């Protein structure tokens, strides 16, 4: 089996995150590890740094982890979550500046081919451009 | 800072946030998603629950731990921003606590820089930084000999004026930026919570002195 | 009450569509009519022309309806759904070339200010550009 | 077309799709989302269920109605594409049915144009159009006097060769385009379903003659 970059989907909405992960799995099956989280620590719309960290760690691999996030707070909280990772992991985790749903499908499709984290990110970021 | 003092400061901060939850929410409903009250209350309640543990720590560590709690509990963009503020202030705290106004001002300035970095933002974007930046500047430019009471008065006035000035600003960071021109005419919720926290800190300092 | 452009969210995933609608409502309350649909006629991932048509009709107003869609099939099926609308409606319904989640929030925020369909669409399409 | 003939054509089409559901799915799993088999089966089963109603209609109307059923039932990108194909063919049908091979070719050409418009696509993008476009071209360029058997053989051969040629193409439309270079080396699922339908139609024509 090819070593693939993993995908983490971080939305304000758990429904969006779960649905996007379903779409990713439909496209790439189980080849590409996918984790997702959504909702604030109280379960409302928002994001949760601990949940983001846990999602990243659940699929972490040195090949890399690409995060897809939605609006502002999801990005800021994801940045914090990455900084809180053990130092050895940090450099292998990146946030894609891409739409969450479309970017996740594109990133995962690229990841399925064994592409590097840089390429996966670039592909996600190409979307709509 | 004595353990009881820190407990008091935490209680006052959490109390003012709780008392103004509705107001923060309705400000955020006007130009955001209407959760700033709930977010801040969740964060500061969590800090208040840790008050005993925090009170037992050196102030710098307590600030960092409280900052981390905000980061973990708020759930909105304001969480990592206020969290970074407290963590950077805690890290900048000189051994033995700030000796004077200049020391406090330097700590705050370090905190504000962290908020800027975390938010990829600065004053003028209609955010909490529009209160925090003028406040840090006012304290830094105060004369070395300024009396505590005068410094406190300056802090209050600066925060109030800075908050009021957010009304006519157009948001260019955070969710309110989605509204473009329509963000004009409303106070920024994060600027309001910052002003509330400044007043809580001033109340605390006044009552302690 | 201002007359606002309505938003319709069409995803391959009902979860994504529902969550995006939640995010929209959190941002704009009930000022802006929002409808959503997702899933193929059998309930799997995909889209359903009849469901898209029903979603559009449920929020239709002459002021306009802006659709946010995800991948290829959602767009094609939305185009068909629009063509199947009564002729008087057709010209007031448009698909935004924008990311589904981020575009929906942006479009709805613009719509809440009473903006025209053209402006709502332009705002959604600005995202990430 | 006699009602029984149309019933037969529908049954053959639905049967070949059902028999190859797995194959279509696995082709789509390689370069898409793995639902083309299920999508096509859902659509053609729905058409087969309407066979009696369709058989009672003039052919042009039957084609349009079947196209609408595909549009409503398939649920994937292929639905509106095959649906547009049938609807445009139905609309292009001359009164009293196509008189000759040129008439059939013209109908097909009209259908193919509709697919291009609907898909904002053309031959060369590794899609069903890479079977449909060469097929329409082959029939249009056949001599007026071509015997039915020869035309059928041309259609079969053209579809098979065109399908095979999709293997080395790079997808630039549809989901397979997400794979870029990696889409090369696989048959396109929609091209495969088109070829299957061509063979079903040819079987029908042969057995009728
Ligand atoms: N990039 C940023 N830089 C500085 N402050 C920001 C930024 N984004 C948001 N804020 C502040 O956060 C406040 C909103 O916080 P909150 O409502 O809790 O989070 P969210 O916007 O995620 O719902 C805004 O009113 C603003 O003061
Ligand atoms: N824009 C397009 N133009 C022409 N054909 C297309 C286009 N997009 C997809 N297709 C065809 O549709 C097939 C995929 O159909 P299907 O799997 O049922 O839908 P989906 O891609 O939505 O899952 C592709 O193999 C291709 O032949
Ligand atoms: Mg908010
Ligand atoms: Mg929020
Ligand atoms: Mg498919
Ligand atoms: Mg599909």
C-alpha cells in the first residue's frame, strides 16, 4: 500500500465535517486516512482545539497531514492545534487555503496517488482558480 | 500577586463577562454569528473553575494556564486571541512581578503583539485590537511617575473611547468583514469584551489599593 | 422587513447541506430564506433534480435565489432543475461559482443587507480570490 | 416504432446496464466515486418500469419522457447527460420516424450536441462523449446506400474502438479530472456505459431485421 498524506476536515459544523468526509471516502475509499471534527466544546457551531488536535493525531503520519477548514475561527483554532502538537509532528501538518468541501475531495484525490504534502496542498488550493 | 488577589481578579473578570453575555451576543448577532457572549462566558467560566489551582501558581504561570484554558474552551475566533494575549503576558512577566507601570505596559504590549500575530491583524480592522492596541500605547507612553489612580483612569478612558471608535469602523478581519460597509454603525463585540475586561481589571486594582 | 435574495444549498451530501444551512442561519438568522438538499434519489451521495427544484420553489421570490453547489454533478443537476422551473422563475435563479460552505455564508450575509441577486452572487464568487 | 419494439429496446438497454453494473462501478471506483453502476441501473430501471407507458407514445415523445426519467433518477452527472441525449434525439425525430440511416445519424448528432452543451464538454476529455461523438460522426459519414447490417457493424466497431481509446486519455471533465495524469490507464465509465447502450441498440436492430 502506498503511504498517503492524511486529510483532516475542520468545520464549524459537525454535519459539514462528517458529510465532507463521506464525500472524500466515496472518492478515495480507505486508501487515504481521513479524520474530521466540528463544533465548539459545548457542541454548538464553532471549533474545538482539543478535538482538532485529536483528529490530527488520529491520522498522523510523517508523510503529512493536510487540514481543510472553513471560516476564520476554524483556521485560527487549527493553527493553535498544530502548535500544540509534539514538535516532531508539527512540520508535517499544514492548513490548505482552500474551500473545505471541494478542497477536501481534491486534496484526498491527490493524496490517493501518493503525492507529497506540498503537492496535495497545492492541488487543493488550485480549486476554483 | 497574592492568591486571594488573583482569585478576586478572575472572579471579577468572569462576572463581568457573565453579566454582559446578552450584550456581547447581540453585538455579535448584528455583525457576526451571535455567539460571542456564549463563547466568552464558556471560556471565563472555565477559568473561574480553575481559580484555586491558578491562585496557587506564580502569576506568569497562572496567566499562561488561564490563556490555555481560553484557547481550549471558547470555541470561536476570540478564544485563541484572548488566549494568546494572556499566554504572552504571562511569558513576558518579569520574575517577581512587574515592578511598575512600565512593567505592566510592557507585558500588555507583548500580549497585544501575540494577538496581532495570531489574528494576522492590527488596529483598524474593527476588532478587539482596536481596544487593546490603544490601551497598550497609552500605558506605555504614560510618565514613569504616573500615580496608580491616574493610570487606572487613563486605562478606563482609553478603553471606552477606543471601543466607541469601533462603531464607525468598517470590519476587515473576522466574520464581521463579510458585511463590508454594513459592519459600520455597530460596536465590535470583541472590542466590547476587551473594554469590559479592562474595567474589571481597573475595579480590581482600585479596590486593592 | 427587507426583501432578501434567498439561498439554496445543493450538496452531494445531505449532511454538508444541512450543516452549511445551520452555519448560514447562525450568521443571518431568519432574515434570509435558506433551503438545502443533498443526496441522490436513492438517498446515497449525489444530487436529485426534483429535490433541487423543490428546494428552489420553497424559497422562491422574484428578488432572486442564489444556489451554492459542490462538485460537477451538483452543478449539472442544478442547471437542469433551474431549466425545469416555470419560465417566470427561471431568470431569477442563478448558480454561484463559489465554494459551497464558504460561499453560502458569504452570499447569505450579503443577501441579509438586501443586495440584488447579481451582488449576492458576486460576493460569493469573490471568496478566496 | 411498434410498441413491442420499443419495449424490447428498453428491456435490452436496462438489461445490459444491470448486467454490467459491477463493471461500471469498478471503472468509476478507479477514476471517480464508484457510483456509475448504481446510478445507471437506477435510471434505466426507472425507464424500464415505464416501458408500457412509453410504448404507447409516439417515439419522439417516448424518448423525451425516458430522458426526463434519467434526469430525475440517476443522481449523478451522467443523469442529465444521458437525459439530454435522449430528449434532444426525441425532439429531433422527424414526423413518422427517421426515414433512413441519415435520419438516425442526424437525430444522434442532435443528441450529442445536447450532451456537449449540458456537459460544457466535447470529445477528448475522457467522457461518454468520446464514444458518442465518433459514433455520430461515423454514422453521418456513412454512404447513403449503406446496408443496415454494415451500418450496425460500423456502429459496434466505432463504439468499441472509441471506448478503448479512452484508456490513454487524460480526463479534463467530470470527477476523473481530479486525478489529472493518474486518470490515464483506465477506461472511462461513462464511455463504457455508452458503448454498452450502443451494442444493446445494435442487438435490437439486428434481431428486428
Ligand atoms: N483576525 C482577528 N484579529 C483580531 N480579532 C479578531 C479577529 N477575528 C475575530 N476577532 C475578534 O473576535 C470577535 C468575535 O469573537 P467570537 O464571536 O467569539 O468568534 P467567532 O467570530 O469565531 O464567532 C470579533 O468581534 C473580533 O473582535
Ligand atoms: N462534463 C461532462 N461532460 C461529459 N461527460 C461527463 C461530464 N462529467 C461526467 N461525465 C461522464 O459521466 C460519467 C460519470 O457518471 P456518474 O459516475 O454516474 O456521475 P458522477 O461523476 O456524478 O458520480 C463519467 O465517466 C463521464 O463519462
Ligand atoms: Mg461570533
Ligand atoms: Mg462563532
Ligand atoms: Mg460517479
Ligand atoms: Mg457520484
